């Protein structure tokens, strides 16, 4: 639709012009046009699952030497309605293979300390990164990978640090996010 609006800005298009543009936009996986009224694989469309979540506020003063659930409470997008903002987790709407990832922006950070980011399915860790900070500015911890999930699996992001003072915060910036998408059935 944005393509149509950009192309026809200034003068309202005729119906046949709009139809021609729609025919060009609707294409199959081979790049061929799908005419209006053509049979479409609805099951493939239903399996469009993807999300990206962020924090609405900084998660502050996390205690040292403990794992904390990251409170992702805002979804940037949520195709398939799998992200539960009230409980800060992704609940797999379909069984299959997923790509999952997380980035945590720690600010402030304490020099010469470790900052960890983990992705968990229930109580089982799927992925974890461990980053050593060399300055007092900030550090970004990243982790992710491919996971085979069952329908209903609950995926969370956990954070850990050993700053010794409990003043490290996870900053509510676009750098802090939790994301994933459905690759396909297995």
C-alpha cells in the first residue's frame, strides 16, 4: 500500500491503475504475480510467527550474583500473538524450529566484571553469553540461536552480573530487546 501511495501521490489513481499495482505487489515465492482471486496457501500465512519486545523502563539496581528475569513488557511487533507482555515471555504458538535472540544494554556497568545474558525454556538454559566489561561506561550482552520448541513452551531472557555493588541497570533503549521468528516445522 505504501508503494501505491508513493507512486500515486498528488493525483488519485484510476481503478485499473490500482489493480495493476496490486497485481505487481502480490507475488509468489518464485517472483511471479498472484492474480486477485488466486488460491493462496493460507496455512503458510497462519504460520507467520515473529516478535520483538523491549523494556518500557530501565530495570534498575539488579542485585549482584543473582539471575533476574528481564521484564520485556512492550512488544514492538508480535505476529502470531506469542509474546506475553504481562509475564515477560514468549509462548510458542506452534511447534517447530525458531530463531531466538536477545541483546541487553547494561548502563552503568562496573569495570572488570562479568555481564551475562541467557535465554531459557522454562528452567532450561538454551543459550548464554558471558561478557567481561573493561570500562565503566556500558556493555551490551548478546546471545541467541536456533531452538526446537513445542507448542506452549515458555521462553524468557535472564540477566546476571557480578558487579559486587548491585548498581548495574538494564537500560530501556532499542539496544535492549528480545526477538524471535518461526523458521518451520521439524
